[in-house]
C-alpha cells in the first residue's frame, strides 16, 4: 500500500532526500538502499521510502501510511540523523535542549490515549509492547524499550491505576535524540509510537462490571 501527500515543508524534505548520496544516507541512518529508495524499519515493521516518487510503502492497512506525522518523521530522520551511537542514557522530553519550554500545552506528548487504553490493562500493555519488539526496562509497573528507528531508542513506562492513585505513563528518549530530530519531530515520533501501541493492542476487552479485563 502506498500513500502520497505533498506540503511545502515535506516537499522540501523529499527533494533533499532525493539529492543525497545513498551510501551516505545508509551510513548515517543505518538503513538499507534498494532500487528506487530505502528500506526503513520503524518498530516491528519495514517501510519503503521512494525519494523520486515521494511515496512511502508498507504493510496493507498500516495506519502510519496515511499519517502525515510519520511521513515527517521518516523524512527528517533520513535527511538529518547523524552518525553517532546511542548513549544508553534515558532522559525525558523536557531534558532535551529547549524541551522544557516546548513540550507543554498543545505540544505536550500525546499520552492520554495510552492512559485510556492501558491504565487499567497492564497485561494488554505488556502484550502490545512485546509484539512491537520491546525489551523490559526496570521502571514503573511495566516499562519497555523500543528501537523506534535504527538510531532512536524510545522507552515507554506505565504505572497502573488503583483505588489510591491514577494511572501514569511516560516516554523516555536517548540523550542523543536532540542531535537527530528537532523538537516538533520528536513530537511526531511520540505520536507514531502511541499509534502503533494502540493499533497493536486493539480495543480493551470489557469485563462484567464494564471495566477492562486484566
């Protein structure tokens, strides 16, 4: 399945990508060059980015293919990621340069859908995270680290709600993330991770009392 859409900003990114040497893109981004474009892995799925046609291909019925935020994320990564390894140090979005000012109000990370879906369904969160290739992290009630893109580790932490405390969820990022993506594209990265977790989990099963089954 393919989706194509142009806006002035993304059209510029497509042009920039088409002008780059394939070997340089592959070295910086740890992607594979194939005839006509690049094979790019996001979480558990492989996509094909075609610079000459301005299209992104992927699995049928993949929600990200029709998502402008994913297009922005993929193009920015391929044109701007730098050749440095991950640091292995986790930070919050507000620890990124400029993050404390940027990530608030309308630019807050879109975590409410995760709370709504998984706040009372810890097993469902674990199943979805493992299906996306997550590895356990020693935080919260359940936490997983993902290779979102080859140089972009992302962590997701969940504290389940109970009678005393509401559920909480946080994302963690590698300290090097600011070298690869501007802050608005970090927001797109969070959006795409949330979408894939929800898509993978599906609707919550409803128990006899109307709540999610655990």
